[in-house]
C-alpha cells in the first residue's frame, strides 16, 4: 500500500513526535556552521580580498583563510562520517537523508503532490513526521551526494598541498586526473559550493515558510528534536496501524521499501 | 610533359626525371619538395608542398583577444615570440592602445634578440651542413685552421691550434665510433661540398661554439619574458615591471642586476656576430664563389612591411624600412599598406582549401580581413600514389597546405634578403656600409669583383643578408638598451598601459593589423574583434609567401623559383636543393596556418 | 653489429680525462638530486653502458621542444648528442633528408630492435586520414606507429605529445591526438610543458641512460622527479600569497615589488612543473619572476581553461562562456527571486485564506 493512500485515512490525533535525535541535531548545526565557513573562505580563496600592506612575513591573511577552510573542511568531513554512522545507529529518520526511494512509485507521486503544493496548486499540504518527499529529494542530492562530492574533490585539492604519498594523496589524489587537471577540480569544487548555497537558500526559506504555513513545526524541531502538529490529521508517513503506547517517541511507520527489505 | 612559361618570367619543364625530397629536414615543420631535372641534372621544374596544417586561427575564434598572443606564439617555437609580438600589436591596433616607451624598447630588445638567435641557430645548426662537411674536417691541419681563423677573424679569441686540435680529436673519436647520430646518412662524399678541410674544421668548431652561445643570448628573453622558447607577452605593454631603487626591488622583474645581466648578454652577442658569424659566412661563401645559384624571385620581387621604429608609432622611422620592389627595379620602392584590401590577397587555386566553388578557387584572391578557409584535401589527376601514400603530387591541381599570398597579384620574396635589398635601395646608411664592407671582404677572399646586385640575389646572398641583419640587430638592441636606461633615468618607469585592459572599455566591433620583421620575413596578423571576443584571426606569414604554391595565374613562389636552373651534382642526393631551400629558413608550422571566419565550416573536413 | 661503446669509452676517446669524467658523474648526480653515495653507481653505469640510439619524430608541433632541448646547459646539448645518446633521426638537426633520412629509421629499427628510444615531439592528427601531417608522402601517424613498434620506450616531449596542446584546443579541427592514445603497448614517459624546461628534458634522458630504467612516473605518466609539485608550492612569491599581497593590475606598485600574481590569473597553484625550482635557461628566471602569471602550459588542456588573466575557468557547457562564480551568482539570483516571489504569493494566499485549514 502506498503512502499516498494512507494520507486519506481517518484523522487520528497526533500531538508531538520525537524525530531528530541529539546527534542529528548537533550535526545539523555544526554542519551549517562549517558550510558557512567553507563557503565564505572558499570564495575568498578563489577571489582574494584586497591586498594588505607591510612585509610579507608580518602578514598571513590568505594563510588564515586557507587554514579556516581546511579546518572547517575537516569538521565537515568528520561530521559527515559521524552522521553516516548515525544513519545506522539512530532512528529511521536518521536514515532518510541517505535514501533515495527511486523504485517507489508512491513516493514519486507524493513528491509530485508536494511540488504542486509549493506551486499553489494543492490546497492543503500533507503532514510528515520526517522529511516530505520533495525535501528528501533535495536533501539526498544536495547534502548526501553533494557532501561526498565536496569532500572528495576538496580532499583531492588538499592533497596537492600535503604532497605526493600522503594519505590524502593516496585516498583522493586519483580524482585529479579523473577530472583532467587540478584546475578542473577547482572549477567543479567551486560549482559545488554554489549548488550548496542554492540548497541552503531554498532550505532556509522552505523551513521558515513551512513553520508559518504548514501544519507541523520545522525550525524548532531541529532544536528540540520534537515535531509538533497543528491539527489532528495523520501524517502521510505515520504508521497505518493503531499507534503503540510509545507513539509520542517513536512513531512513524517504517517506509514500505525498508519494510520489504527487512521482511 | 610540358614546358610552361609563368607570368612572372620562369620557364618550367616537367619533362625530365622527377626527384622527391620528403621530408625536407633541418627546417621547422614538415615540407616536401619535388623537382624535375633534365639530362644534365639541372633543375627545370620545382614543386614545394607544405605538408602540415594545424588550424590555429580556427581555434582562436571566440577567444579573448588578450589571450591570442600565446596561441599564435605556438605557431612556431623557432621564431619564438615573433607571432606573439605581432598578435599584441594587432590587438593594440584594433583597440587603440598605445604602449609606454619602456614597453616599446623592451619589446624591441626582445624582437632583436629573437632575430639574432634565430639567424645564428639557423646558419649553424640548420643550414651549415649544406656547405660544411664535418667528416672532411678530420683531414684538417689544426695549425692551418688556426691560421685561417686568425686571417678571417683576428678578433676572435678562440683560435689556438690546440683548441682546434681538441675539437678535431673529439670529432674524430665520434666518427670512429660508427654511431654518426645527426651526421648519419649525410652526403659527405658529394662533390657539392667545396670547403677545405681547415674551413670545415673551423666551421664545425663554430657549430659547437654557436650551440653553446645560443643558449646564453636567449636568457635576455628569460629575464624579460620569463622563459625561452615561448616567452610571455601582454597586450598593453610588457609584464616585467621596473623597480630600480624602491622597496623590494630585488624581487622585481627588472632591477639593476637584471638589466646588467641583459647588457652582458647583448655585448656577447654583438661580438659573436661580428667575430664569428659574419666572418664564417664570408669565408664559407668564398669557397662557393662559382655557385651563384638560387636567386629566384629575389632578383625581381621583394617585400617587407618595415620594422624597428626609432620613434614609437612613427613608421617612417623604421630602421629596416618596408615596401615592395618589382621587376628588379631598385630605384622604385612601392609603399605597402597591409590594410588595403587590394594589396595583400591570398589565393587557394593550388592549395588544399576551397573558397566555395571551382570558379572562386580558380581566380579569387581574398584580403586577410575577409578571408575564407575550408580545408579540401584532394590530389590532382596526375598525382602518383594514393591519397595516403603520395609518390608524386600533381602541381597542375591542388598540392599544398600553404595558401598563395600575393601583393597586388605579384609573387614576392620576403626575408632578411628582401629587407636588405629594400634597405639598400632606400639608402639606409648602416645597411649600405655593411653590404659594402662584406662584399669587399668577400671579393678579396674569393678574388672576385661582384657587385651587390650580382651577389645579393643568390642563395649565398640570402645567407649573407641574414648574417648582416643579425649583426645589425645586435647593434640596434644595444642602442635600445641605452635608450631604455636613459628613459628610466628620466623618471619614466611605466611598462604597461592598462586603461583599456577591461573588455568593457572596448568598442563593440574593432579590427586591427600587426606586422613584424620576423626572422623569415614580413609577418602580418589581421584580427577582427566583436563583443570582446575574436571574431576572425588570420596570419599571413613569411613562409606562406616564400613557400607558396602557384597562384591562379600560374605565378610560382620564391622557393620554387629559387630552385630553377640549379645544377645538381648527384640527383639522388639533394644537397643543392636543401642548400637553397634552407637559405630561406623555411618554417612550415608557421606557413600552414589559415583562418576560418566560421569554425563550423570545418566540420565538413572529412572524418573517416 | 660491432660492440657498442660505453659513455666512458666515448668520452675517453673524445679526449675527456678520467678526472673530468668523474667530476661529470658527480655533477650529474647533483643535477638529479642524488646523494654522493650514488656517484659510484653513475660512474659504473657510464663505464659499462652503450650509447642508446634515439629516434626523434616530429608530428604537428612548433619545434619549441627541440629548441628548448638545445638550450640545455647541464649537460650541454653537444655533450648529449656527441657523447651520451646517438641521435640518429631528428628532422630538425639531421644532415640527411628525404630517402636517406627515411632509410635511417628502418636501419636503426632493425639493428637496435627493442633497444632504441622513440622520442616524439608533436602529435598525430587523425582527421583527413591523417593527412594534415604528411611525412614521406604518408600520414605521420603511420610513421609513428611503425617506429613505436620496436622501441624500448617512448618519450612524449612537451604538451603536444603528452596532452594534445594548442592544435588540440577546442574545436581541434585536425583531431590532433596525444601519443598515448595512439601507442598503447609501450611504456610512455610524458614530459609536458610548452616547451618543457631544457634541463628537465636532458635530465630525463640522463636518468634513463644512467640508471637504465624509466624514471618513476606519477598517475598521469610524468616523471615524479620533476612534476610532483606545483609551481605555487615553491614559488619565491609564495610568502606574498600567504600574506594576502597581490598584484591587482599589471605595472601597479605591487607588481613592482614582486607580489603574488594570483589575482591576475597566475596558474601556478594548479600547474605541476619545475619552473619555480629548476627555473628556465640555466636557472636564469621563470615566468612569474618576469612578472607574468604562469599560463599552466604543462597541464592537460590548459588552452581551454579560460583567460590567462582570470583565476576562474571558463565553462563552455552553458553555451556562452561563463565561470563558476557567474553561473553560481546567476543561479542564486534566480533562486532568490523565485523565493521572494514565492514568499509574496504565499503571504497573499495566507491573508486571503485566513482561518481556513
């Protein structure tokens, strides 16, 4: 049974659900911070600020900018690995970021409905405990895949500085000839930054707007971890069966694809 | 089998035995030459074929005009830098950019260093083996060689018998090893070689001396342009900023130490061309005093755009003035204007390109600003072999990757000899003195009494003019150096004009032309710019003029003309052909670049 | 076939004393960055190894590699040609031409089967049946394939042979193709650069002759000894980069002080070569010292990466040329506009449907 069909089940009161566990929330904000640092310093690495006066030995502006970029890069990469670990250790919402239910027709249908809602063609948005399909789509491509791309290209470029034979070179150096040459990797890494910036713009806007206009909490959820709902209708991704007693903590139905795999 | 009279006065007879030389070696790029010799082994028909095409102007389309210099510089790594200089001149002309005086002088020094270097390397390393027999040098008496050296050039320090003995010993051991390397399969027992063993030994010694020194003079380019081959240029001036006594001058591109370095090299070059190069050419030439072949077009039609302005942007102050001489009339020099659509035109009748249809191919000539290029590789009906295994080309059809440029329909010769004839005819004192002095020395060595008009339009004259021009350049660049110092002393340290650096300051459309006295002759680049990008770029280069195939009316180019009526000692050993072709210093990578106003046209090039 | 002579024998016969010979060996060791303990190895190698024939072919090129080669200061090119290798075929320098020249190829290929080095300058064009470059009436690519057949190793001189270089720049009208895409069954040493540094060229040859092996190559097939670092990594202007001191326009005060050329487009940070260490023409200078940024001439496809004077690459996939920042900023503007419009409509709708839901 597709989740879309579930959406029209009789309303059931659902007040608050614990969605984002502590590691997920922590990662989100650390990631947000590191992306900010990476984007700003990255931009300045490509287009440095006006020159500084004085002796070269008395200044280290580009050095600091690059240091900040590399440090933030490490935070970003380690955070990503930790987040990946939590996808296995945490609740099923923690896995959503890394999943792309390509073969799930219902999911695509819901994605379409969600897109129509954003185009003002649907009167009412669906309720979701986790990410709605459109958000999941963007998250998967921009954050899961996008981060891997930025980490791999970023460390490839970093390996040019650490030198041949270092672990960075061993693990990521192959990327450079794959793209052609160093300058190509720079270009793609730079384009990757812009893609993430675009994602952040849409992400922030959608979160604020959803907070105001949709029927569930968004921003506060990423702070407290608890999603609250403004009406009694069942979320589209809620469990179809009568909720077990621990509904308020761990509620949502395992998505169809996952259940099939488990069973 | 036919005898043909060309409009420009040559008789071609392709009835005799056909001889093919492919590859022609010791040139830049790829070239093929076919001749017919009569029963007396005299060349009666000559066909020169450019055998490469790279399509650089097609590649340039749509690019930033400020980047063009680097692309066209890669047309040729031998005359390295002269295409870059021509390119920045063309772009500056189109955009109305005037460069600072220091930049002008620095570019002049670089251009003349290139000229000097190119001429020296050409003579010793690309040309000398046509006159000099290194194997014969083994028979020389070092004592007599020393005497010869002191006779032809008393001021050259390296002239002791021991010095020549060492070189001879090294050469001897090299030859005895049996691995002859670059001398392998040479024509060393051909009677076309006329030098005495002592002269051969002296020349071989200088081959090695020149090889050692040529790497020194290019260091001037390394300082001013960062590297050589292929130093860097820049639209609007030169990138090497000047800092004589300010903060951090030691890290600046040009400071006192760097300028001193340059001056030291320039002085060495001056001495080398004066004490080694010119005396060598005269000494070698004296052994070939009876071999006055190879004049060809030089005796009638020569052309150059003029270069080395004493006053920047005043073309009337060119120290090697331009113009055109026709029909051997040295008393009348026609002015040349590269902008005039009726003057410089290119034909493709016998070139592997098409102007669209057979009629246009047959008679249309296009000015470079309006040129069209579409490659069409096809062999004529009388060609022998196959498409990818050519035994003989058919010169009645298309037969070269080189176009045929003409000045008002005339085939002309370009190069140092053309410039020297033009300078001589226009009364340039330095040149007239040089020619008189050189001829005096030649005549006394050879026991002849040749005049300039007799001696210059020959293969030897072409080689001599190149040597004289190298030395004139050494003289001029020392003057440029002094002028540069004087200008800096006067407080001017500007090296670049960046007012119009930003494409936003450019007009929507612009066109310009740049010309340079390149080592092999007059070089011109024509550019059209639209919306900050190259719309159209064309180079008409010296070897395109000299190596051109026949044109629509059947006029032959300078290479072909120069080979006619030359006797060959042994037709199977192309010593004489190489000697005369090399006297032009052919540069095939240069000559075979043509433009396409529309890159898409080239998609029609056959891909199999 | 007579026994081949060794370097040492040749040098001795040419009047070079043993003392000079040993000195030469230690200089060679120093030039190759080897410690003094390896000098005996070099001495031994030079004393026992025969001169290797080198066949140097030219395809579509500009001869800048040959020109660079003859500028080598240590070793001097005359010593290379007379005493180290046997340069039996090189269009640019050889005495013979035509049939006599072509005959050399077959002779050497037979006599030294599997023991000669093929050096390639330039590359073969494949369009028009290869006839954009004709040698001996035939396509150059045929000559290349033929000579490669029995070669011990192939040296790809310069960016043409290594990567394609200028004639392979967009739209590559002749389909100029790097050597390794045509010759796939031989070890190929790429020595890129337009041209490569003279002493790098002779250094590679000297290494191969001395140690009788191919230098260690990196992922792109370049000798690690000369191509493992970016120009930027050892640039004498690097302190100015780290300090954030840049030339903003040519001939400004920073240019006169020798500050970093990054902002006027220097490609040193993305270019692997030895220009800032070995430098050019006997260590005289290199492009950055002469005030012009590096144009990246030893990198694959450097012609198609945008202006010499811009750091950001031109991206052609977007129809008009643009760089990452222009594309990104345009997209951001578009997305920002869409967000604003969307927000406005949302607000309007919300106002209209207040109390709904």
